[in-house]
C-alpha cells in the first residue's frame, strides 16, 4: 500500500487513529487493553495502533500470509490467519476491533457475515470500528470519475443495485466474489440493526476524506 508516496501512506494511518479516538470518545470507552486489526494488510494502520495503545495486546489478522509475516517481522505483533468463512471464533475477545477497507470489497451477504462474526469477538464493553464506501464513492463510479478497478458492466451493476437497494456491488473481472461495494448510510445502519445493535458513531468520508466510518458497541 506504500506506492512510493510517504506523505499519503502516513496520512492514512494518522487519519485512522484520529477517527478511532473519536469513536472511542463517542462510545465513552476510556480503556483499551486489547486490539484486533482484522484485514490488517501490511500494517499501514497497525503501526499507528501499536504506537497509540503501547500497553495493549495487539493481534493482527489477514488472509494474506505474506502480509502477516511482514507485520510480525516489522512491528513485532502477534498474527493469526483470518478465517474467510468466519466460522472459527478467535477464542478471546477484544476491547477494540478495527477493520479498514474490507467491507468496501464485499457483497452484502458477506458484509453481514463479517459484521456478525466480528461483533462476537468484542469484549463486553468493546467497540467495533469499520469503514465502507458511501455516497461519495457511488457518485464517482456513477459519473465515471473513478471506477475503482471495475469494468463498465460491473460498475453499472453496482450503481443499479445501489439505487434500488442501498447496497451496490461490482465484481472484479478476475474474481468471483471480491470487488467494490458502496452502501448508503441508511442501508448500513439497517444492516447493523439486524445484529441487534445501534451504531454509536457515523461520519461520511471521515477516513482520509474518502471512506465512511461506523462504530458499534458490543452490546445494544
């Protein structure tokens, strides 16, 4: 995720920690002793999380084995391979779970499965913070300003579904179930409410002025 642009790379992590702090404040959470970075990638947010919560136990999880090896070697954190089917709980709970730019690539059914899975991993007073593509990204795709790696047909399918249901998805040409999604705030709120919980934080484009951010408590 570096791509040679140091300023942007570090801005991504700084922006994530800033909005995480806002979410914790909104939830009234004052103590974080354990953190799960789910879909951690190569650690562009994780390095900031480690600095922000130096005394917390931090676990990084991803489906990419090379990414996990890199963050373990570079940042010295514990790692665990992610279960793509969300069928195996971690066997422990976390005060804070961060998932940045994962739901932005999933179909609605897969998003619902990930939401339910990660909410189960929260400690009793824990907070789950995650990001989505919202109206801003939908507008860019609809106008052709940026297609986010989709071909024209997939982009049209995404926008059609987004307008009809509030959740749009377009698959990458070389994938079966992984691509780009966009979801309206109302639809995302409804998906969260299906888990029996209400978001305690929402702000459009609050991560790097691009992705929408939501935070959900462990209990309703």
